[in-house]
C-alpha cells in the first residue's frame, strides 16, 4: 500500500516508516499539515496516518480538510500520544477510521492497516464484480458489457479492474504504472495515456454506459460513475480529453 504519514518528530516518523517498509508498504512522511495536504490532494495514497499535535495545524483540521476535499473515503488512522476517551471520540466523529497511541506496536499497526484495507475494498474477495452494465470475472479474467464478452489484453483487464475497484478516486500515472505495470516511477508515462485512450473505446466508457474516464490535467485519471455526479456535471458537455 501507498501510505502518507503526518508526523513532525523525525524519530517517530522513521520508526513508523521502518515498520511499514518491513511489511512491504511504501510510506511518505510529512512534518506539517500543509505539506501533508498538498501531497494527499495531488498524489494517490491508499491510507493516511495522522498525528494530532503538529506545528501549523491540528490533526483534526487536516482530517476535516481531507474528508471535505477528497471524493473517495480514504481510510485514516490517528497515531498520537493523546489517548483520552474524549480525544478518541472526537477523532472518530471527525471521520477517522481507527485510533492508536504512540509508540505503535509493529504487529498491531500492521494488523489494523490490513483490516482497514479489507474493509475499504470488500470487492477484492469476490469472484464476479458487477458495475452497472459491466461484469468482471476475476477468476476467468473476463469482462462483459451488456452480457457480451469484450476482447481485451491481459494488461487491459488489469487496468480495467483497478479502475473499477477505485472508481471516484484520482489515480496518478505514476501510481498506475506501479500498480498495473509494476514499473518504476521514472518510466515514461505515455504508456498509461495510450492504454487509457484504448480502454475508452474498447469498453465503451461513456455516459450511455454509466461511466467515464476523466483526465485530470497534469495529474492522472479518475473513473467516474455518472450516477454519482450532480445534475450540473451531467449537463456539462464533455471536453475532448474526457
């Protein structure tokens, strides 16, 4: 998983990063609320870990900004020295999914992250996934539209499955290269653009079929369900790159 950590104490941040790295996660650490928010709102992360007391704002302020500005329910864990019942309740009421006291125990932190991942992506355990007129069989690695099986390459299937499992979420080109192609970040991202253009045509990802791939300028792509968009968005003509 790609995890963003808000922690202003270097030793604490290094400890959490080491725990996560040993379990195969990638963790970026940020010492201020502003630097954390800038990264989270412009990059793709699977989970957030927040400290409460940081120099420029509170962890609660950061959480509220994340919930107000991100359009998908990214899981959030508070990791802080504040462990009173009132603090825990306040954080959970503000939108946190879990709460741990510092210093974290490695096995417990890992288990809680895994539990949140399962809760956030329950479809990962299903064999057949249905999204409107699209049906994805994860065992047979096939996709059908209105009952007709589509002809796709293995990479097209992997990319389509990842898009549908993360619909509504900004997916950067770098993240797609890592998750779908298993490539390093410095690889040319035209590979992603080429596949996205092809998927739009092959899958019929258009308003008539209930979904569209939206290009987010200089950032990446987002698969959107037309039902989730408000009336103003539905009435707006799509730009050429959408």
